[in-house]
C-alpha cells in the first residue's frame, strides 16, 4: 500500500504568483516542505510553463496534475473569469505542456454552470469527458479526472439520482476518474471517507481542505443581518487540522483506495498569507504523523 503524496493546489498561490512569479513562489513553497503541485488558474504562457519546468528541474517539484476544460460550448462563448486551457481547441498545447512537465493527470476543476441542476447537461458532459479521456489514455497514457463541489450532490431526477451519480454511472472508469474534495463532500452533507471507499479504483486525487465553523467576534446588530450571518456565513475554508474533519480517517481511506496525490486547497485565506496557511497545514499534518508523505 503506497503512501499518497501531499501536494499544493496552486489556486492557493495565485496572488503570490501575481506578486513574485511562479518560480520564486514555488521556491518559498518548497522551503515549507512541499514538493508537489496541482496547477490551476495559471495562465499557461511560455514564461509560466518555463518557470514550472525550472521548478521541476532545479527544486524537484513534481507537477501532479494540470487543470483543463472540455469545451467552451457550456459557457456560451463567454470569456472565463480565470485562466484555463480547453481541450477542444488547445489539445496539442495541453499535451505538449504535460509532456514537458512530466505530468500524467489532467483534471476538470468544476462542472460548467449551465450543467448544474441539469441531468441532460450532465449526460452531455459525461460524453465529452469520455471522449477526451479515451483520446488521452489511448494516445498518450494520460488520465482525466473530475473534481467535485457540493452542487454535484443535488438530486436532479425523479428517482433521486444526483449529478454525481449521473457522472459516475455514465463515465468510463478506464478513461475518467474522480478527484474528491473532502470539504465540499462534507458540506453537501455526505461522508468523505465513505465516498473515498465508494470510488476506490477511480479516485487517485483527493483534495485536503478543512471545514471550520467560526463565529465573528462581533455579530451584526440588525436582526436580518444577524440571522443572515448566523445561518449562512459561519462556515469557513480552513487549513488542514484547524477544522472539524477527521484527516486521519480520510488519509487512511485514501491509502486503502490507492489514492496517489493529496493536494491541499483553500479557496479563501481571509486575509492571511497563503504561505502561513500552508505552514499551518504542514505543521498539523506532521503532528498527525504524515511527515514522510510530503
């Protein structure tokens, strides 16, 4: 039973990258003990790809996955508010970048908005993922993965099937895998450990992100604002080990399921330096006994 490797999801580093660039950011990251990254929301320009390659060669940084989309069709041609390579029109460049970075995994970070709450749209998306997953596997030995949020656990059929059910049942295990995000699974009211077990053989990437309840020191005095905060704004994205999720159980399940990478992700840092957040996560994971998983 191989140990999964703890990594960093680069969405956490995008502000730092904008400030000092890819290579210097990854150098700071490696000083905290991290040696693997999942690339996301990074414009894959020649400069940025070169700096990723330099970090790989000089710092020993492993690129565990690159983020892609299938096509622009579900977005209605609207320009995306973040950087993302698209397989439909950028397939050759994506393959070229992946080869250059010794990366075998591509991952889809989010279900397009137009397919949410839409069983037919999800079936269409499953077909797209199968098509590109087959092409990637058979031509290049690569694997395509889908990353969940909480929206995929909405029931969208008369017999109670969720979007997640539809995607699992209608994608080919040989060509499409799943990247489970434990925070979003928990936020949807589901058990992350059970889902990791359920998807054994199809889940090789699992996002580590804690779920924290934090009541503001001062609550709004206005009654409506008070209840809006109380009911909707107490949940926070947190550093690993700072919230309520049981990461020993989660990582144990990952080992049993042969998960290969555990990217740490934090959608919001609430004003904290992302390197401080990564330092906290690393410290807590070391205390839990996972120092040799980095």
